[in-house]
């Protein structure tokens, strides 16, 4: 099966494809792996994304890559946080029809009014300061604990994002819709992964997306929002069992 499967990894905000390094290392000997840098992240240009975008613009970017690299194979999309939102937009659009969908540390519901306003305020602060610092100040404490060994890695990735890319992604996330009906209707196999200590996408919120709460949800204990980086061994084992058992 491995030779006939491609795993596409969709990264979190404000990170990039480097967050999937341990998954690529583990799975690339078994299957083809493609970790996408969305426009404005990881050095990728955001010229293809309009000024006030929707998540559909990011989904189309991913679809173009998938359509060019997936002929004759099964498709797995693994999306974490923002990457999960984009993955849900992909299944809504049905341009690409993945066989496997993994939603990690994300939620199907739209932003609350308060969350939307925070994103718009961050856009204003980025404009005012011409700096990534407002994003780092808000997100870093929620992404990793202060003493985490991942802090420097996360900072390094966040600082490579372009200011326009950050603003566009914040706008698109603030305007997203409720995706639960598209998850419920998804004909492929679904897995939802939650982190026990995740404050941005609490595990009960992640679990609520699963259609079968027993078979389609896995909890990784002791980790927060970046479950694949905090405990890559367990994340990889869960993903491998889902794909190959």
C-alpha cells in the first residue's frame, strides 16, 4: 500500500513545513510525503493569495500541488491547527477527494466573535509595528509552554513568515465557516487527534468532530497544541496504525 499512497502535511499558523520534520523522517521510507509551505510561510511567496482571502484560496493552492503529484495513488491529508482548517476546506470543495483525513489539534467550528476580533487586532498590530512580534507574543505561550524544548524551533519558524502572509492567513481564519457537516459527509476514513493540554483546540473540541468517538479519535497525553512536535513518536504510531492497520 505504501507505494500507492501520498501523505500531504498541512502546517499550523504561524509555522511552516519544518514542523513535520519528524513525520517526514519516519514515513518517507514507507510512503511518499509532501509537506506544503502555504503562501507567506517558510519562504513561500504569498503573491498567489489575494489581499482579503478566504480559506478557499489556500485550499486551491494545496489542490494544485496534490493534483500534480497524486495520479494513480491514494491520498492522505494531515492538517494541524490552521492546516486542519485548510484540509476541511479541501473536503468541502471536493476538487481533491482524499481517501484519508487526519485532523489534529484543530476544530470544525468558526471563530467566536472574540476570537475574530483578536485576529483583526493582530492584523492591525502587524501593520502598525511592521513586525511579527504581535503574532509571536500572542501565539507562542499557547503553542508551547515557556520551558519547552520546542520554543526556539517555533520562534525560528514564525520569524520566517512574511508580514503580508501572516495578515492574509489571519484574515482567512477569522472568516472561516462551520465545517462539521462536511466532516459528517466525508466518505473517506477520518482520524481526529487531540492533545491533553491543548488550550487552543481542547481535546473535547477535537473529539466532537469525530463521527465515531471511539474509532475516530485519539488523545495524546501530556502534550499541547503542537502534538506532532511534542511527542512525535506517539503521533507517528497513531498515524501509522490509522493508515496501515
